[in-house]
């Protein structure tokens, strides 16, 4: 029936004989049924993460860079294997001997063709730079794999952060709308009392001012929510219409073991960011050796086979000659203008820089681990304290509502109590979000974070 009404509303734009129902369905499919325009309804944390795994450009870029780096290992092996090449050619020669003092040569014109083909073999025997490059490619592959692991863990934290930020923005919208509804009732009450002469005009102006403020807060909260949902769309690759809220009952568990130094030691041993920098140091160390090999000789096994078939020669008559060679070839660098020594010094400086980066990363991980550990404990304390504060503010609000009915409190006192309850409720919700994020960051710091942690957290969400 609804579709028919929509069709009838457009009938005035088309001749009466045209059947608009297929046209309408086509337009609906074109506007709403195209691939890539699907909107997630009530998306869970795991839903968004699974989409981000496939659609997030940053993590996908790291993955493909990892695959590209691993190809370097195969290329390093290939440089140590024999190299075969084949060649073939045909030459046409035209000769016109006008005069010659050499009696061997005749005179007059002649032409002939020459066909050649051959095979060449080169097998490295001793190339120190190739052997070092093989070890270097392994270190580069390990570094790339650590970077990929780090990227996956960062994606987990990034998705969780954006999801909880969107939930916090949704909370702000909900509380702002509730406050606005309460202020609207207060404005209506103030307007009625002013018209009856029960309150001065200042009370009416105060109510209008509060109404304008709450409307502005609601608009700002809605804008923040829209931006948070757009941030989720950016990482997920498609729109997210709504989120699953965090339930009231969640398990607040303190980190085990309780010693922060144990967590720090685990982070220094297992964090993929530190492993990445360690492999970067190894790559730089091997680069020093590879550049130093520019002073070393190189030895190759070389072989060749050539066949030349000539229909004629300068001396007259044709020939076919086959030639086969095999031997070793030694190349000894003597002087290249000092470029090898310069490259060695350059690689040593790069090694020093890589070691400094490793030291910086270790200090950063130490600080982040301690911060996440303390953040979990702090969030647990804040959640418990704010939960009690929410209860106290609810009781205070109920008391002021009853006092308002009995004439003990003005309506502004009730609004202030509702605002205080909203603020402490927002703080309580934010403390619970902080607990979840710090728990994830602590696991990320020690290198154990994975998608299973999100799946366990997902049980805490839902209506």
C-alpha cells in the first residue's frame, strides 16, 4: 500500500499509460540496493573490527608492504643460484672490394648471411655481499612480520577507541536531550507562572537562557556523534547507523600479576614494536658487513656455448664453428674513488641511529605499559566511586523533586540536580570506557592482544 501511494504521487509526471511500478522498484534498487552502500544496523564491536580488517587502508597497506618485503628473501636466494641466458642473431653482410694490394682478397661484389646462437652460464662461487644479503633479507622479513603484527594490534585498539568514543558521544546526546526536555517543561512552567504573576520576569528570562544553552549543547553533542560515526565509517569502509551500548554489569578485574615491573619485563620481551626495532638494528648491522664486502674479491664459475654459421667470408667460402668455454672468473676491486669506504661509514651511522631508535622504543613501551597498568586500576576505582556518586545524585534528585511538589524547592533546584546527575552519569560511563581501553592497551603493551580479546569484550555490549 505504501509503495502504491509513492507511485501514485509520481504519476502526474508521466503519461497515464506508463506502468510506474517497475520504474519505482528500479529507482529503489539504484538508490538503496547498490553494493557498498549498505549501512550497519546496531553494529557490534566485532562487526566493525571485521569490516576494518578488510577495508581499513592503513592496515591493508602494512599487510601488502609485508608481502612485498618477504619477496626480498626469495630474491636474495635467487642471486646465489646459477644464471642462464640464451642469445641468437642473424647478420647480412654486403661487400664491394674496389681495389686491394693484398693478393688474398679478390675484387668485385659479394654478400652473405651469418647465423649465431649461444648459451651463457654464471654461477656465483664467492660473493660475500650476496651471503650477507641473504641473512639481511631474513632479518627484513622478520621486521616486516613484526610490523604486520603491530598493525593488527593497533587496529584492535583503534577500532575499540573509535567505537567507545562514538558510544560516549551517543551518551552525551541522550543526556543532552533529556536535559533539554526537562528545561522545556521548566520553561512552560515559568511561562505559565509569569502570566499568572507568580514569578518575576527574571525567572522567565533565566528559563529561556537555560533553554538556549541546552539546545546548543544538544546540537554540539549531535555533531560530535556524527563525527564519531564518520570516524567509524572511515575505518570500517561503510556507514554505521547505530551501536550496541555497554551493559550495566561488567567485570572489573585488576591486572594479574599485581607487580607492574612484571608487566614491564613482559612488554620488553614480547612487544612487537620492540621486536621490529631489534630486527631493524640487525638489518643495519648486516648492512655494515654488506657494504664492507666491497673491498673483497668475487669469484664466479662461467661457461658459454656459441655456434656461428656463415654462408660466406671475406676470404670466400662459408663455415660453421662451435665454441664451448668453461672456467672461473676472479674480480678484485682495487680503487673506486673511496665510495666503498664512504658507504661503510654511512651504514655505521645508520646502525647507530637504529640502536637509538631501539632505546627510544624500549623507554616508550616502558612508559606506556606503566600508564596502561595504572590506568586500569585507576579506572576501576573511578567506576566504583562514580557509581556510588550516581546513586547519591539520584537520591538527591528524588528528594528535590518531592521538595518541589511540596513547595520547598524551586524548579531551578530540580534542574540543577538533574544536570548534576547527568554529568556524574557521563563521568561514570567514561570511566567504564577508560577501563576497557586501558585493559586493551595493557595487553597490547605486552604483545598478547588479539581479536579474541574483542570477542570477549563483545559480551558486555548489547541492549
